[in-house]
C-alpha cells in the first residue's frame, strides 16, 4: 500500500513536505475513497485521525442547538480539515460534519502521528499553522458575509463557491439543499433564486441551476 500512496503524496504535497515526512505519511496512512454525498465524519464521533485530501471536495458543516446546519468551509486537494485537527489535538469528539461534495480520495492520518510530526518536522508545523490561518480568514469572511451582506448576495456567493468546488456552472441542487446549507428556508431560497434569474445571474431548471454570472 505504501508504494501506491507515496506517488499520490509526492504529487499533491511534495512541494510542501520533506521526503522523510512523505515517506512516513505513506507508511502510516490509509487510503480512503468516498462517493459524493457520503458522510466522512459526523457530530459527536470519536476522532482517531484526520483526512488529508488528495482529490475531490468535501463540505464541512456545523450544527446549532436546534439541529440546523451551516456550511463553514470546503476542502479540496491539498487541504486538511483544521476543525478535525483541533479536535484531534484536544482529544475531543467531533464538532463538525464532513460530507463528500464530489467523489473524493483522501488519506486517513492517525492522531498520534500528527502530534509527533509537529515536533519532528518543521514543514508539518508550517502546514498546520498555514491551514489554521487560511481557515481563520475564511471564517472571518463568513462572519462579515452574515453580518454585512443581505441574503441575495450571500446566495450568489454560495452559488459561486459551488461552481468553483464542482468545476461546473451547471449545479444539480434543490432549493431545499441550498436552504439547509445556508441555514434559511426553502421558500426564501426559491424567492431569491427567481430574483437572480430575472437579473440574468442564474437560469433555473428542475433541481438544476445554471450560474451565468460568477
């Protein structure tokens, strides 16, 4: 398995990690493949490791006390889930849910090695801190978006993010799915989408949305 994983690691992370770290990751990690829509991690789950993305995309969600969910960020090739990393290092149960947005491949890295590598490899420590910084900036942007932008702009941004993640301007999405992700109602989403269609920003179909302006 190591010989199969190592070339994938070198392709995605060779410019970040030294050869010794690449070799260790290949030695201890498990290669995982998931289909779009599959849940990779769920709330309250005991965390034994974290995903290191090789291909595809995942969305990471948080849940409020009423059980409603909100997408907080996406993971793509070369990314690591910092929320999972935080739970791993603090030995806490999962506070997030991760769902495959597209068919995805990732490496499952054991907790014990992540802690060891922070002390052992400068490149791993830099990668972890840069990941935290990137996610922190995304969260600040999300807070600004919630605080200062109206729902219309938030919806347009949501659709643009989906285009970037799926690599397609034709999105197979129901109004209810969008409502779940944006933590609002289907009726509101439908009204806003019709407004965006009148502005020639999107073209609506049955469970399909073509993004014309992004």
